[in-house]
């Protein structure tokens, strides 16, 4: 996951590029760089490390010019160093590219280009792009970019400048986000809105495989077939004061948009990309004991309980270990039936949840090994557990959890896959496949977040309803519970989460035109079953909003409204489905004028029973 910025206009580019990169540093800080075009020459400055390293370099002499690109990197192909840092250029430094994504077929492309006489200096997949564009160039940079991206497989968001075709930035995306900012006599390019909010609040969202040719006076956008498109310019309703607060009206919204960072944090240092296996040196659980586990108990409260329910599906699917999930507050008052070969996993964002602390101590007395998933180092649970896995969400200020929920899910995915690796319950090919899809998650989440305007429109349509039913099945049932909870927590609107298959055993009696249903229905193994459940709902004259997989045309003929998610593995859909539900709850609460960050009667950490 990397960050891209671009500028073209009358001003000096470097200060604008640096400002944008600082806003995007959450997307990666392995290295950073800029490229500036002036007088038929492109100057590139880049450094390993955080943006401050680049800033220090530029203080010694920054390039002058009014057209430029910037990049902050999270390394995938090639270790973090000055050579692998972006931007990258071709053989003669006439074409320069910044890139976010993964080019899956870069090796055959690289070999082909080398055979044609091109010289490569980095380990990155990105470097094939400037060479490929150079190879395809015939007096039209946009056409060369179009022909080049037709040859690549994988995901990309790119910005391209060239001395051969000055006065423009060419940009395109597929699977990775890219936004164009519209100013007065100047234009901007970025991976995310906050990078340009100090300069404009008028933006255009590029869609899959669209190509933009940006000049200081405007932008021409075409689709993959070259058809000129008329794109809507969207006004972002954030003022300067909000920009100074990172561009977000509330901490909750800011934290939702930090979820890509949380995913990246959880992957970093835990996945060996070279060998395609997981490394969890942070937990002290002996490998021998992992192989001997007979049952897992996962205990939690609130939203953490719902992540635990997802964890049950994941562990049982990947490891074959039976899993029981319970509320900490209930578990501690029953007869505790824990064996010596049973593992207890406790989940608490704060590490100070009173009921979970009490459950921990009861489990210790029963002789169970205790593994904690928490966000706070030095908390009571982190100190008292036998081993700790941190969810790496950073400080979460909004009372209603968002990014910590994602951090907990990611930790459970990684932990269960690690257990499966140790126990040999799935083969290496399957592990490699899941790892590859985990690495893609930040980009997929970015795509969901970029569709926030769609969620805003849906919230404007639904905010006057007083009751909601949320339906999910299989691994997405807990997400239905979490979606309903979010709406209740911050908007005070009644909502109920339910297993889709159980809906006809009672809740269907509530349904009518005043009781809308939110259905989570990705293209997974229970898709047909959920479709049948939705048809039962629609027979009661109920309005249905579906969360579905991109490309699913059948669903649009059945429900009233659809929000599309990118495609991923069945077990990973909870990550992609919970985020639009968080945004839906947020924008309804905001529309109702609720205090989103401080919901009534709630506290961030429940430290009393």
C-alpha cells in the first residue's frame, strides 16, 4: 500500500507534493520520493525511511518546477532502500512513474524488456512500467500508457510524466484508488482525499481502467476502449478547520479511514513474502503445544465478541480445532470446563475490560494457557496473559470501535493461518493463496472507502427509518450483528442482527415497509441460500439494501439498493463488509445530529462489571 500525489499548475510543485505526502504517510513510510519536471528535464529526489528524511534532503536543494509527482512507499517487491524507492524512470530518464499496487506478471515483462536492451536498477515490480511505456511511446504519452497497462496483470494506480510530452500528467487505476483534484488553473492527483484538501475540495474519482490526461487547465478521461467520459466533480463538504484536524469531522470517521493502515500494520513483520509463510515470534506459545490443542475458547465483550464469532469460523475452517465463543461476563459465572490442552483466547481493545480480566483469572485457575489479543501495551490483560498478540490499531479515540475491530479480525486471520501452518491442516499452496489475498486487502479496503459518496447517498435515503434488520449467513452473520450494533451505538436507532436462515423463525413477523433490511450477500458458498432469504423478506414489502460482490448482476434485480464490494476469498469478506456498515451507521448518526464520538451512556473502556 503506497501513497501517490501529483501537481500541475502555476505554483512550485515541491511544497504541495510534500504536504500531500505527509497526509498519506499512513499508507507507507518505507521510503518517499518526488519527481519534478522543468525545462525538459526531470529531477528525482528520494530517500529510504519516513518522509522527514526526504524533507531533510530537499532542504539542501529542492528541484524547481510546476509539474511533479510524489510517492510514499510500503514495500512489497524489493527491500526498502534508495534504489527501490519511487519514482522510477526508464533508460534515459525521460519517462517517470509512481505506482501503487502489485504487477503480477512483472518478471516476464522485465525479461522481455531486458532482451530489448532495457536496463533495470531496482528490485521492484514497478520499474517495468517506465520501461514499458518507453517501449510503447510514439509521440503520445497517453496512448503509450494505454498500450502499456493493457500488457500488465495485477493492480495499479499510476501517475506518469515525461519530457517527451511535457505539460501533462497521465494517470490510471485498476484495483488501487486514485483521485483527481480540480482547482483554479491547477490540478491535483492523490491516492486519498486528505492529501489535496488544503488546496481543493472538488474531486473526481477515477474508476477501474480509466485513463486521465491532466493539464493545468483540466482533465480528459477515457475508458479502456478510448471513449471520452463525462465525470462528475464531487464537492467534499469539509472546511479548512476540519482539514487541520486531519480532514475528518469526527474521530470515528478518521479511524474508519485508518483501517488500511491497521491492516498493513498487522501484516508487517508477520508475513514472509519470500517464502510465503507466517512468522509469529511475538507470541511465546510453544509449537509443540499448538499441535496438541484440542479446543479453543474465545472470550470477549461487545464488538470484540463479534470478532470472536468470526474467529470461530476461521479457526475451524483452517485448523479443524473446535472453537467455543462466549461473552466474558457470562463465561465466568458458569462451571468452567477447560482441559489442560485447551487454549483460551481473550480479546479486549483496551486490555482493561473488567469482565474479561475476571474471565482471564478464572481460566488461569482452571489451568488453561491464555493468549490475549489487545491494543494496549502494559494493560492488565497484556500483563496477566501467558502470551500477547497486539492488534496494532494505534490509539482509538472514538467510543464506537472501528479500526480496532479490523485489527482484531486481522489478528485472528493471521493467528489461525499460523496455527494451520504449524499443524499442517492446509497445504502450502492454500497458505500461499490466502497470504496473497491478505496482502491485497489494503487495496480492496481503499476501494470500499473511496465509495463513501455512495454510502452518504444511502444514509440520506434511510436515516428517517426507526427500525432495521441486519441479515448475514455463515462467516458474515457476526458482521450483521456488528452492523446493527454500530447503528444502535451512535444513532440510537433500533437495529437487530440475525442469521439469515433464522429470520423466518420469528423476526419476519416484524417486517413491513417501515422496517428496512440490510443483507450481507457476497458471492460465497451460501450465496444462493441468502438470496432465498432475501426473497422471503421482499415478499413482505420490505425495502432491502444488499452488500454484494462487484459484478453480481442478479442481486440488483432482487433488492432495492446495492452496495458493491470487491471480490475476495470467502473467509475474508468480513473485512470488506463491515466497513460500509460502519460508514452507513456513521453517516446516519451524523445526519441525525448525534454526537458520534461520544454516544450517550457509553464509555470507551468498560472497567467495571
